[in-house]
C-alpha cells in the first residue's frame, strides 16, 4: 500500500502535494503529479541552473539539445520524477526576480506530467480576493516537443482547471502571465548546428546552436512594406541574383515587431532561422571570442538554407566607445564577416542604432534598412485578429474589435498581445465590453513620449545612407 504524508492528497489518479513547509516563509504553493515525487538527484540538479538562467536573461524560448538519446531520456524522466527539486530552486529565485506568481509545468508529448503553482501569500487577503493589482506573474513550461507556446500554456491551464481548480480558486482568475518561457528539451539532431573548438591549451569544446523554423508568415507584416521587401529582398535572393542584398538591419522601438519581421522574411525565403547572440560565442579567454566567431561562421557558410538573426544587436557598439580592446577585436571580426559575400543572409535588429558602429550599416554589409514604428489602426486590427485566432479567443460581438483598435492608440504589438491575453483571462476566453474596459485600466501608455519616439525614428530614417524600407505611420493614422 502506498504511503503518503499529511501534506499529500489524492484526487483520482493524481497526487496534490502542498510544499508550503519547504518554501520561503512568504511563499505558498502546491504540485500536481501522477506519482510520489523524489526529493532530487544529480541529473536534475545539473539542468536546473540552465532553466533558471532563462528567467534572468528574459529568454522566451530556449531549446536545450541532447546528442545522446539515452542521456536525453534519462534527463527528461529525472525532471518528472524529481519535479519538486526544480520547483524549489525556481521558488528560491522568485524574490530576487520580483515574481509574485509562477506556474511551472512539464509536458510530455503535449500531456501534462507535472505542474505547480507558487504564489506570494502577502498579496492574498482571502480565498476570493486578490489585493495586488500589478502582479508580476510568469509561466515556465518544459516540453519534449517544439510546440506552439500558446498551445503549451493552454494545455497547462486546462489541466489545472479540469483537475484541481478547487485548490487554487483564490488565484484561478488571476492566471494572466506577464511572460511565458518555453524550454524545449530536444534530440532533433537535424535542426542543430554543432561546432567543435579547441582553445590555446588544446582543450576540446563545442558549440550547439539550434536551427528553428520561422514562427511568422510574410502576411503578418504591414501591407505598405511587403511590396518593397519582396522587390528588394525576397525576389533577388530567391532567384540567386548577384545583386541580392546580403544583410538587413531592422530598427524600431521595443515591441513593434522587429523579430517578427525578420522571421517573416526568412519564412518567405523558405529558410530556417539561426539566432546568434554574445552568450553563444563570447569567451573570458583572450582571443577565444574571435576564434569562436570565425569557427561559427565558417560552419554557417556551408548552410544555404538558413538566415542568421542577430537580435538586439546593440552589443556591437561603436569602436570609439568600446570599453575594452576585446570589444574592438570582436567588432572588427563582425565587419570581416559582413564583408564576406559567401555567407548566408544576416538580419540584425536594434532599438538603439545610434550606439552601433556606423561601419556595420554601410552598403555592402547591411544593404537594406527597415524602419518599424508603432502600428497604425489597420495594422492593430490585423494583429488583434491574428492574436484571437492564435489564442482561440472569441469576441462577444464583432463591433468590439473596432472598439479595441480605437482604444489602443500608440500600443505596440507586444502590448496588444498582452492586452488580448489579459482580456481573455478576465472574460474566460471571450472578449467582452467589461473585460476590455477592465484590462485597459492596467495599461498606462504615454502618448506624448511615443509620438516623440516615432518622430525620432522618422528623422533617423531620413538621414540613413542605405536603401530604406519604412513603416512609420503618421499620428493621424495611429
């Protein structure tokens, strides 16, 4: 007969374990699984820092690749069996990350194997009242399938609602997440780039870089830039024209869809995405950063089916402002890479072009500059419609989408995404007048500040020596 402690309850085939006594004094939480959990093992312990680092770095999606099939299976089984160990590690970081509410789940082939909710008890007055208005809440989902993030979150919430809602009824209507982190544990060796390295001391090491399919389509882009992009970028590259551009930089404020634009271009080119950032190749050892960059791009030169995305390229600072000679050496390496005509298409994004080295943005390196401003009314309607389909959200009536668009002046695409999710949470999957009114009160958009940013982008675009493709709506269009 199975023995269970007083803090474990059985609901059918499920076990609901309270972990209050194991959490810091200000936190409360529980775990739901199909079997008694172990206290931990070394396999889970080794993987936990990589999972927690996702929260500190703000990574929305991380793919952790495994080369050995047996080890991969052992790691995933260990995470499920020792889920409590992972949950407690994340809970210990919640205060430093200023997190009030966390949902953590493991999906095995899209089915929930283990799930947990941790929350700050100081914000709970009673079982029916939640007193803090601006809750910083996150969802962390581990899965062995490269699934859609919206579907993964829906699976987790539906599991909770169907099985254990009575255990968190004081929080059920507050599962509105400021950020969603998907961590994919993958054995997909075809969609990974492995690069072997050797340092000056003869020690072997390697880089493992995931190669992803674009998540966005060309139709997701504003109509007014699609024709220019097709003429200047898509058609020349698809026809292997010698005059085709080899580099693009996308400039705009945070949240307007720079990464979406990059992925949409890759999708229309029928190519995959390789994301490069300093965390991939920078080394603390002198000269090793340049060697890793050189090895990385030497391997990428052989791949004709990828687009390289350098997101938030603000780290490529002007060499006159570099604080260390290592940054100058790295910058010079990037200039040499961009000069290479045999490399794949490189797309960079930034919201601070003025701090980047101007040598990057000259024709021949980054040939085309795309400026993205805050979306106009037509684009906001398109974004909201796509989000309703993505999250399977219904409208109480068709007029509401026009009302939502008119009342989201100067919202960026990311804020629209957040708004739709919050409205849907309040309306239990339906956008109503009341839920929209309630959700809009959570946002405080400074129209004057956004107008100045938009005008600044327009001014910068007028001085750009490159070929410019511009989507910067006027104030009356906003």
